[in-house]
C-alpha cells in the first residue's frame, strides 16, 4: 500500500496504548488515539486509589509515542461504511476497537442507589471521597469476591477499616483450592470478615445494610460493589456484531466479522465468540496482536491467529502480602502459587511492569514480544473446537 494510512485507536487503556505505539513502526502510518480522559487509568491500582495509597493514573507522555496524536473525546458512533467516527468526527483507514470494560449495571434492589462501584477511575475517586468522609471504624461491606473485591477488602482492612467481604458464592472463584485457603488466611489476619457459601447472595442493599438471601443483614455504612464487568455498547450502537455481553465479535486474527478494516483488542474483543478473561494479563498482548493484524494487512500478508501461552492471576492482599496464582493453558488455576511477601513483590513488579512495557514499545515499536511466546496454539484450537461443538474443553479444573 502506498501513501499515508490513518489508523484510529478507540480507547486509551493498556490494549489501546500498546496498539497505538506498535503501529508507529511504519513511517507511512499516522496514528490517532481517542480517549475520554487525558491520562492513562492504571486500572490494576484502582483499589489502592480507594485505600489512599496511589492515584492510579499514568501520564500519557510517559507511555505514549510522541508521534501518536491524542484526542481527548468520546466516540458516540462508528460509521463503518464511511470509515469515520462521531465524537471528534474523525476518519480512518483502519480502526482498532479497544474501549475496555467497566462495571455491569447491578440488578439487585438498592445496589445502584446505595452501593459504590470501583471499576472506573471516576467511580474509585468518588468512593475515595465517601470513605474520607466516613468514620474509620464505620462498617464497610465489599460485595463480590473476585480479584477486585478481594483486593479492595484487603486494602481497606490494612488501612484500619472494619471490613466484611460478602462473596455471593465461593471466595476467589478463579483460585485453586490451595490458593484460596492462603487468601482466606491473609484476609482473616487483616481482620476481614468473610461471608461465603451458596446462601450468601445479596438480596438488597440499603443505606446502612446489605441483606442476604438467607435473611441475614450485614451492617454497612459504605457498600462497595465489585460484582460483574460490562463493556460499552459502542459496537452494538454502531451496528457491528457483538457477543451477548456486547464485546465486538472477531475472527482469530482479531478482525471484526463485519469489516476487515476494524480490529479489536482487550476486554471489548470476543475472538470467535470465545473471549479471553478480562485482565491486564490479556489486554496488553491483545493490543499488540491487533496492531500486528493491521500491519500485516498493510504489508499484504495474512495476519497471524491469536494464541496465549501463559496464564496466571496476581492479587494484592493489603500492602505487604499478595498471591500469584499459576494456571494452565486453558486458564484454569493449578496447585502452584506464590503468596505472602514474595507474592506482594511479584504483584508490585507486575503493576510497575505494565507502564514499562508500554513505554518500551513507545520508544522502540515492535519490541514487545509476550504475545509471540511459543506455545498455546494447539490449546486454543482445542478450546475452539469444543466451543463450536458446545462442550467444555478438556484442561483440568481448579480442585
């Protein structure tokens, strides 16, 4: 392809920044990143923002290539036929859809009115202000025992708060049983009251309590809601094919099933209807993969298929402990984990490493290689066959 090609990246999170930086490998490509905020939200630190130990933002000038044009605005619609977006009114030759994710709209009575989400910067900042205005010993209830709920409960307890964690089921569903026991021990040491089991679903939230389906009532001056993720409805509003959650449907090269000039990355991508787990672990490599897909098309080459060779999950447990849970290539937790102080150091290394990866790609585009690690191809094919057949893929389970 000759002449100048304009690639528009929608969304300035981990996936979008990685994609934008990687696209600058070619001198005949201009890149525009459009994002509603002037800074990168360091999402893996939002629980620390709530606890008062970090602001959870990174300046784009520290992680975004100088030649990438940043437009601070929100896209309201994608016009694939005209190759343009409204909200900034920008045209494009290729588009990378990396709008990320946020909180799912709660359906529990009172949750939308009385509970505080934490999945976005603005929500976490709001909650920080509420906690600052609340007496330290006032009861705080965190609803949801995924990584966000666990991290938030531990962070607040470590800061001296009286915290109850309502799981709505099992504590840390992703974790292996051994890793789960380690997390439970640490939460207990921090003074967190953990309410778990099948009868711990929330029936209602009020201004001063959380009511469970078994009739119990948990006192709560501040209720933090960490249940579920949702994605923006931009793709659906634009007439593009999505999965049931709203993620953009793509093939295995992350190319939209509707338009070869649109690729997707991060939490808002659903390759073959079998999306990867929403996480920073997957977002950054998916951003690199989406950029490589566009670059391959510009070079007249067939883009490579997606594969992921390494899975894990790291969770901070207050300011001096954490857990790094290993998983197999089906993203199922295994017996191996690292906890306590070393687990905390690994988590902090990961948190610091994300901006470093982005900055490294900005300074030397094409240098990021994690999405090209060998392995994972056969496992992805197996999972796809099982998905198309409507049966679970073999890969073990968290015992």
